[in-house]
C-alpha cells in the first residue's frame, strides 16, 4: 500500500512539473496526501497499535527536513484512522535516546523532543488547531485564530476535550546508559472537538482536510546522568531539527497553505481508495506564493503588486492571472478558476475564500 501511494504521488508531481515548470513551483514541492479509512475494530489507546485496523492502515511517507535541505537523522512515519466518534493517529519515531523532562500540560513542549499535529478543517488558513506531545505523554494543545504572520490570537487555554493519548517506549525512558529503538504514540481526538473549526457539524466523509505533522528533535548532552538540550561554547542552545510529513520549505509550520491533504474515505481500512488533489488547489498554492511575496515586500510593496498582476501562470494548460483589488478596509487577491468557474480570493489577513 505504501509503495502504491508513493508511486501515485511521484506521478502526480511529474505531471505537475510538466504542466507548470515555472519558478514559483521550484521553491515549493507540492503538499503530500494521505487517505484515512474507517476502523474495523475498537482501538485501545495504548501506544502499541496492535489492532487489526492499525495493521492494515498504510504508513505515510517518511518525514523529511522542514526546509528540504538535510536528511533527517531518524525515521518518522504516521498513520490515521477514523470511526463515528474519533479521529485516530499513530506515529512511530525512531530514536536511540528517548528522553523527556516536561510534565506540566500546556507548557512549551517543543523544548523537548516532540510530535506535533496541526489541523485546518476548512483549509482557509484561519482557525486551526495545534497539538504537541513528548515521550512523557505531556500535552500542549492550542487554537490559533490566524497564523502568526497575520497577528491572530493564540488561545493557549483551549483544550481538546476528551482526548486520549498514550506513549510506548521501545527501550527505556531517560536512561543514557543504553540505546533505545524509539517511541510510538497513539491519539484519539473526538469529532465533536474537531468539527468546531469546520464548515459543518458532520464527519467529513468523502472530504479532505489540511494537516501538518512535525517532529522536533534536539541534540542533547548528559549531565549527572540526566538529559539536557545541548549548548554551544557561548551557552546558547544548539538549533533543533524539524522533520515534517509535508514540505514547508521554511522553518515555519504556521503556513497552513503548505500542509498536506488528508482524505476521509467511507471505505473500511484495507479497501482500495484513491484521492486526487482538486485542480483549484493548485491555483490556491500559486495565489499564496504571490500573497507571501506581498507580505514580505515591505518598502517594495507597490512594485511587487505590479509584478504579481503582470504575470500569469499555466496550470494544467490553463492561464491563471491574479488580480489585486483595493477596498476601504484593505486589499484582496482574486482570480476565477477555469476548471470550476469558482471565484478564489485571499484577503489581506490571509483568509482564503472560495465562492
């Protein structure tokens, strides 16, 4: 199953390159996709993933460096399933030294090695969820009204009500005297929480959501038998590694338009299913490339605006031109899809709208 998904992804990228072949694509590999199937049996959240459903579920693509410039030191993969009550995640993280120190919920978990999930149900880049956990099964969950670039609110007191999590250590936790195999995590999130940021209150069967998955890994040192993040000669922490499922191109998980696509199949796990990213999403990626250019243009905003309006791109044989429109409260980027006739727009605050 994993090889089939990988081959389909490779073919998709090749076709995409043949159609576009332009500079804006070269800077960003297309997002990855995953198909989440229905469970066959009841899942016990214990971190082992031994149930028949997990055994039949396909592994995701192996995580890559967030910038795409380095090979990750250790392998990371995830799986997903769903039933009528919850959305399930299982992840396996290879790690010869499994350690964690943070025990208080909603502390900054990525100061330890961690696993992170980002969820944007409606794909508009606003009102999305972030979840992190370490090898001690300590959680940090928060809700963001907008990405940091758009100066939204970060609701740190928001909790995922009813969440179940578990960690299994293949080795020994916090023991520097031996080598471990790694750790695995299992998570169940109730649909009632996830639907809060969606456009409707139903389970998204035969629909797709946008997901980001990330793993933070630190170099460490052992002092008096305890693990610590490693520092340089000036006493500064060495930079962490960031390994992700779908490429970001920059060290920033808070560009939701780059997250991957998870399609929720109505079929039981193990049954064949296919998913193709809609053509309009390719236009959306191009529009966000222009949007990020405008945000970062600062003193060159006017010239960047003219450049964005003057160029066009060929997507699947159709010419796409972005229009810049100003109004009393700001500006928008907009275009009309030649594939569906829908109007696609990005507001100044980054929110994506399709009508």
